[in-house]
């Protein structure tokens, strides 16, 4: 009998690679998977619709943060700084100066991406603020945007896998709850220790990926430099922009809500009197449109995940492992990772994958004689697999939203495929080592 989940995910990936829109691909894949599992079209539509609600808060958060990002960009601060850097590079006109600027940019984006998960927990909301104004600079330096996609992807995934802070704390807490529900209690401090070896896969993948995409890549420059040259910075605007950013971070921290954090930043701009409300409204709507698509994909992915859970074939997939592996420890671990990869690729969320696989993998791991630390590494790695590379993951949708502002960065081929190859492959290798030696 065919497994509905595997077929649905394979169909989704094939459709995305054929350049069909991610949202439509998820719809079709959910329908295919549900029908194979014996569900009626009415049941599929009902389950899909009910589960969409689960992603509503996140979708609204991203849309509002996109609007807030557009207002910050409207101040002209980032455009002004980019122009200054471009002029400095052209004035010096040396290979060394270009290399130096390129290295500084990559380090800065890496640090900023990592900080977005813990120190300043805004997740992907920083991308539409920072990346679009830098596109002209990337083009000037002939930077392959796949490198930037890998850098941001690393910063969005590596911190939560290893560090118990910000989004990492949420990830580790979900793992903790998964073990508790499986009647295998663990301590929070054990999780980051168990994830040290698997997380090294991200570091190796980043290094190899940056080397692989090191060659210059030409892009067509659409933006007229004179547009940036006309930007003048007013002290009051700079002050308002800084206050709005502080307000966003403060309110988000106090309320633990990205929605109210974004609203605080947006309202700061509107009540400041620095701009005409009509102009601000247009920019705000433009920003919402940039991030709203990500929200739609997340909503659709939640519907897809609901249908996959309803089929019951995830459990069937795990239980069939025993027959395939014959109790072989190494082969069982590798196959569990592949199942985790399939599940996360489909639903696009490592956080949502943990509850699905924890109750199934923990008993199976115990029967194989895995230690508690090895089980933690197994669950953490299996759930993280696929987040880097899934067309429905915000870890890939975010970078694409920033890098594709001029239509020259394909979501699947330039973000998903590179992230999948350079992060998931080493993650499986290092995760397998961790599960075997811990």
C-alpha cells in the first residue's frame, strides 16, 4: 500500500521544482495525499480549512511586520548608507576594497540573522528592512545571492537548534514536552548538550556552501542610482525611526506578541507627524504585500499538515521501520531522520514536527537501546531536518522575500535547493554520529 504522506510530499516538491506556485502545490498535494489515504474530498476540505486557523496569528504577525519594515525603509536610512558604500568602493576601485566590503557584509548579515532568533527576537521580520536596500550593493559586488540565502538560512536555523534562548527556548521546550508526553522525562539543560554535535552540521554546511557559491554572479541592475542619491536624512526622521524600533522590540518583549510589537512601531510613525498619513498608508500597504504572501503559504502549510495528520500514515510510516531495518540500529536512525525530513518538508515547520514524531520515535528509539541523550539528539535533529529547504518554511520564504525584490532570485532553485543540500545533508551525517555515540 502506498504511503499517503510520502506521496503528498513528493508531489509537492516536484510541483515546486516545476515552478508551480507553492500555495497551489500545497493545495494539490494535500488533495492527493488525502485521496490516497481514503479520505473524501469533503473531509479533506473540512480538515484543511480547520487547520488553517492554527497559522493565523503568525501570518498576521508577518504581514504587520512587513508593513513596519516598509515604513523604516521609507525613512531612507538604509538607501543612504548603501549609496555611500557603493561610492566608496568605486572611488577606491581596488579588488581588496571590494573583498573587504563583501566580507564585512556577510559577517554583519550572519550576526544579524543569529541575533534575530534570540537577542532581538524578530525572526524574519528584519529581512524586508535590511535586504532590499542592499540589493544594489550585492549587484555592484557581483555577489551570488545564493550565498546570502545560505547565510540568512544559517542564522534562522542554527541558533534555535542549539541555543535555549529566544526561539531556541521555544524549540527546546517543545522537545521537553514531547519527552514528557512519551513518559520519558528529561531536563531542559540536557537538550542543548545533546544538540552540540548535530548543530555542527550547520557550520560545515555554511562553510562548504560559501566556498561553492564564491564565484561572481551577474544580475541586471533595475534600480536607478539617482533615486538613492536624492535621499536626504532629516535628524527628526532618524530619531523617530530609532524610537519606533525600540518601541517594537520593547512591546514585543513585554507582551510576547509580534502583532502588538509591530503595531507599536507602526503607530510611532503615524503619530510622529514626520510624514503625511496618506503616504505612510501606501508604504504600509506595500510592506504588508511583501510579507503577506509568506503568511498565505504558512496558512496553507498548516492546512496541509492537518490533512497529513488526519491520514494516520505518519504513524504507519514509522511502524514499518521495524520490518525494513530488522532492528539494525544505524539503519533505523537514518530512516527515522528521513521520515523527519519528509514530514518537515511537507509542513514547513520544525516546531510543529516535534509533537508528530516524538510520540512515535521515542518508544522506537528506546527499543533500539538508545540513551536519553541520543534520543534527544535524534528528535531534535529529525524535527529540524527539512526546515532548511522546505518551500513552505519561513526559513526559506523569508530570504526569498528579500532577495527576490527585483525578480531575479527563484524561491525553489536559489533558496530552497541550496539550503536543502548544504544544511540537511551534513545535519543527517552529524545527527547520525550523535545518535550513535551519545
